[in-house]
């Protein structure tokens, strides 16, 4: 407000001061000693006049040797008066200007407190992730966490990314024998906080003595019982298998609390892709084919914090044999139901059923109720069905990670009662007659339904993963989702990509589009720690048919393999209960590039615009190297993170969610961003890296016009005609000549004449470099208004 009184030059000057200043950290323990760094521009003019800083009203002593004229001030926070917590502004007084500037954020003096650690015991080999709980644990700069063992202080290795106000995580180091930690100490800028009274104990390491059984079907999920000692000091024991070349994913073992740390139940992991499953020999006997190559032997190992001995078990039988997955026949070949016969044993036929499963491993559900398994052979499963009054009940079989729907069991039709009509008065009688007619019609229809006895059915099709038909599909878990995928390689690639729906809490709606919506969301890791902000895109109706789902998942697997600073990462995908997929993307604090450059509140300098262009070119170079054609590159489809780094987005799965007026449509089906498309894409539907380069040229034009719609005044369907006449977009007002030359090259009619992304990157890099050297920082330009400043800046390009 007050700066209105100053001349234009200072106006700009202050603007940059506001925008560029960064202070870290924004809190200190009440004892002080915290080193606070202030980065910015125009922070003083000479070594002799270091600006003075006050934090919440308390002086901050400058560290003279760390002062960088104009750019950086470092100072040491003094003790808060009375060692009491306080909040207040960060004031920076710059000599010569005679004014105090308040930073936009507050500074807090706090009194950190430790409350508890979890867990309270861990193995003497270390490796335990110790969560320290308390309050204001993110005060100042956390130096280290140390464990007091009486005779020595042992550091606990800090996970800096975990430092939060209420908890911080560190990993214990090993000790030579079981010991008690008498206190946990946390140092903040040299100030200590302690948690006394033996908060943690190092116990004996766990020992594995026996694993039973030692067979599993290839899809995994069979419960293995592991016996041994001292398992109770491990919060989350995990199991894996390895064959000398490859390690499987780990599975989580469950403690059996009543067995006081001597028994674990661990589901077998899915076999790594290189493992060959054993099948019975041709005579169908239970003898399994020997493992062809002993190098292929699959060994079981455990991850129990830092205990090395359980990772490689040498003294006990720990070789797991993988056999083929069981297969089941459908009850009837046409999906009709099988009639329930009172008290009989219900027989389900199949193959390989008991190779790696015994009765307790197999769960059969009829209408959601248990059908107790009474017998299990290689080809037959017998169970005792639960009782129902009437109706068609779905029969499902669950063995480890495998789930089968074998058909429906018919318990008869609903009873119809006429007796109650007699006592009713006339109008109701009339209504009832209508009712009876309706019921009768329904009854007739139902009784027409074919009910086939399953013994008579010649159903020979086996229900493996590939032939599973899923009438009422319900995707509740990651396993359910994977069960829908036929291709084994794809399945393996997807495992790490799938995340659990429960970990995502949807927040506010960010945008809507053709196929779904984008929401802000919170994602929590498996322990409900480290909640992080993400964006989630939903796809209504996309999961509707399996054909598409397969394609969708394949693309998801490919996209998660992309790792580049300037390509928006796909964090994972998950499924709604109705089977519709959702994709999880990083949250981009500054929204899309187009909105950013259009917004008059942001005043990107010419250098920044070029930097955005360079970021995008680097991302596109990476996609091109990975043989991925974007097809819809435009400013609206690039995102800016909290540090204003541009990332290429909206390709592949993430494409086409925002509806915009930029999509011109001749017919309702085809909505195309014609003003960004290369002529060959419009004419012949050809998309290549070179057509992406054309779109990139249009994006550069958008940058230098601050987000104008291209070809203003030209209708979408006249664009091709316009281009055929040899005409191109005009040079934007403040666009340097050779950047416009680059755009024109991108718009060469012949695709081969357009530059590739690698040469675009090189060219813009040079421009940016020359520019930084000549132009200096925008904050130093002390003339003209914003537009002027921008103009002057561009001139030196
Ligand atoms: C200030 O700049 C230095 C060096 O460029 C950097 O290491 C530090 O993280 C920056 N601090 C803040 C608060 O931005
Ligand atoms: C400082 O501000 C925080 C919230 O910003 C508040 O919880 C705390 O009570 C304040 N402390 C003091 C001493 O005013
Ligand atoms: C800075 O903020 C403090 C308290 O928030 C206020 O007392 C002071 O007047 C402010 N200074 C300026 C220059 O705005
Ligand atoms: C932890 O930090 C304090 C001071 O900040 C230091 O005295 C101590 O030696 C450090 N301990 C370890 C184990 O690094
Ligand atoms: C496990 O131990 C055996 C025998 O000591 C050794 O040959 C093998 O390399 C070890 N494997 C791993 C992964 O440490
Ligand atoms: C199945 O077994 C459980 C426990 O063994 C028993 O309570 C239940 O009644 C049995 N169900 C049937 C249908 O036999
Ligand atoms: C495996 O064991 C756990 C714990 O005892 C149990 O909850 C789970 O149902 C078992 N799973 C199977 C497939 O038997």
C-alpha cells in the first residue's frame, strides 16, 4: 500500500524483494542458536552494511562471514525472552532505505517436547525404525537423535524426510549384546531434549528354526508356519524368496500373539517371473517333477529389521517348491445355476487342487457363508453347503491369492403366500389382485429358468485366471485387480504400481473433463504416516470392460517407468469398489502452465519464460527417447511444481481430462486440439515426434504471448487452409528474433525439416546461458514498470 508513494523504479524493486525472499527455518527452539538463512535479492548493498533481522521481535545475530552482498544473510537466533514460546513477524531492515520489511510468514519460537518412542524394543542387530513422538519436533534444525547406553552414546540414523511436528523417525544401529537404552536424546541446534526411564531395549536377535509347509502354488498366498525364537521384538517381519538371480516381492508375516514370539504365519510370495512351476507327471500321481536345474532352487529369506542371519538361512530346510496353480471347472458351461440337494456333499471338480493346499488353506463361500471343506484330492473338492431358505447363491473359492467364481447354487424359489388376502377390505383386495398377478408373472418366469444338476453338466472349461468370467465384478483389493489381468509379465510390472484405495482420502475437486474428474487428495503410506498431498484422476466408465482395462493397465505400467524431472510422474493407480480405476499423480502447487502465464499476478520474466520452454523441451526429449509420442502438447497440458519447474503432463492415461474450448469439433465424436496440431496429423491422422515438435513451436508462441489462443480470429477448421497458404503465427511482440526463428523451424511443412527435441534443448540452453550472463538478475533492473522491465530484459537476448 505505502509503496504507491515511491517512484516506479522502487515499485519494481520492492516487488522483487517480496517475491524472491526465502527464509529457512521458520522456527527455533526457545534457547535459540538456530542458524537462519535468508536468500533473496537486494538484501543490502555492501559488506559494511549487513541488514539487521528480528525474528518475532528477537534480534538475530548476523554471521558476518556467511553474508553474500545482496543475496544471502545468515544469522543466529538469540534466546527467546524468558525461554517462552512466541510468534511474530520476520523483519528485515535494510540500511540506506530506512524501512523495515516484514516477510510474508511468521517465525515461531517453540519448546519441543518428547513424549514416547515406538516400538519399545528391537533386535540387537539394529535396523529398527524408531518413531519418536512429541511436539514441535521440527523446530529449528534437528542435529541428531542419540541413544544413551550408559557407557556410550549411540546415534540413531535420522530419516530427514520424516521430520514432522509430531513425529520423527530414525533407524537404530546394532549393538554387541542385549542392552537397555536409558534415555533417548534429540538435539535441536545444540539444545537437547530427553526421554528418560529406559524408553527402548535391545533384545536378542530372532532365530528361525523351522518352516512348514515347503510348497506353494505359483500365485502365492499360501500360509507358511514359521517357528523360532524372539520374533516379538520385530514389529513387521517380512518374507521373500530368491533363486540366486531374482528376489520376489516381500510379504508381511503375522504374529501369533498367544505363542509369545515363537510362531509367525507368513503368506508365500508370488513366484518371481523366472521360476518354473512343477506339475505332476503324466500318470497323475502326486509325485512332482523334480526341479530341472538345482540352480533354480527357490530359497526363503526373512527381513526382520537389521538381522542378517535370517536373510540367508543355511542350517534349516528353507527351499520352497512352487507348483502350478489349482484350476476349477465351472459348475455349468452356460452359467445357469445348479440345484441344491438337501444335506448332500457339494462336489466341485478341478485339477492340481491339493498339490500345495490342504483343507484349512481352501475357503469355499456360498452366498457369502462358509461351505466347510470335508475332502480335498487332486481333482475333487467336497464341502458341506450352508443352509439358505431360497435363492441363487454365488459359489466362490479362495486359495491364497487366488479367487475363483465357479457358478451359482439354486436353493429353490421364494415361497408365495395367499392366506393373508382373506381378511382385507375390498379396495385392498383389488390392489392385492394386481399384486398377485405381478407375483404370478414373476413366479412363472422364474420357474422357466433352467436348473441343471451339476453332475449332468458337461462343463470342461477350467477357471484359471485367463478364463475367469466375472458377472458382478467387485474389485476390492489389489489382488482382485490383478486377478483381472491375463498377461503374467504385465501383472509383475503392475504390482508396484497398484496402491490401496484406503490410503487415499479425496479432497476438493480441481477439475472435470470428458472421462472423469481431478481431485486434490491425501495419500498415506502403509503405516498411516507421512501423509502427502497428491492429485487423483478418476475415470468413470473406463473400467467397464476388461479389454480396455487391460490396455489401461499396460499404459499405466509403462508410464510409471518414466522418471524425469520434467515429466509428470505417475505415482500409482488404484481401483474404486465399482471397478473404475483412479490414477495418482503428484500434486502440482502452481497448476498448469497456461493459467500461470495468463495470470496477471505472476510476472514471469523473459528468462523465466525461456526456462519454462527449456523444461518442456527436456521433458519432451526424454519422452521421445522412450519412443512415446505425446499427441497433445500445449501449455495447458504442462504443470508447474512448487518451485516453478515445468513438467510435461496430460499424455497417455492422463490425457484429455480438462475440457476446453480449444477442442474444435466437426462431429461430436472427434474433439481435437487443431490449433496445436501438425498439418499431417490433421490431414492423415499421423502423429510422430516431429508432430510433437510442431506443437512445441505453438507452445513457445503461447509462452511469449502469455497464453493467447493461437490464430486469433481463425476458426479451428480453417487452420489447415491457413497453413497451406504458407502462413504461420505472427511473431509475438516481445519475442526475440531467433526464438521466433526456432518456432518457424518447428512449423516446417515437411516433418523432416523440423528440428528434433535434442537440438531444441541445446539451442534454448545456449540462449538461457547467454542471457543469464548478460542480463543478470531481474531484481537489479531498476527502471520502468513491469512490462518495460520485461521488454528491456528481452532485448539483451
Ligand atoms: C539459500 O541459498 C543456498 C545456496 O544457493 C541454498 O543452499 C539454501 O538452501 C537456500 N536457502 C533458502 C532458505 O532458500
Ligand atoms: C503461535 O502460533 C501457533 C499457530 O500458528 C499457535 O498454535 C501458538 O499457540 C502460538 N504461540 C504463541 C506463544 O503465541
Ligand atoms: C511488521 O509486523 C509487526 C507485527 O506483526 C508490526 O508491529 C510492524 O509494524 C510491521 N512492520 C511493517 C513495516 O509493516
Ligand atoms: C549430536 O549433536 C550434538 C550437538 O548438536 C553433539 O554434541 C553430539 O556430539 C551429536 N551426537 C552425535 C552422535 O552425532
Ligand atoms: C547365502 O549363504 C550361502 C552360504 O553361506 C552363500 O553361498 C550365498 O552366497 C549367500 N547368499 C546371499 C544372498 O547372501
Ligand atoms: C462349519 O464348521 C464350523 C466350525 O467347525 C461349524 O460351526 C459350522 O456349523 C459348520 N457349518 C456347516 C454348514 O456344517
Ligand atoms: C493365513 O493366516 C492368517 C493368520 O493366522 C489368517 O488370518 C488368514 O486367514 C490365513 N489365510 C489363509 C489363506 O488361510
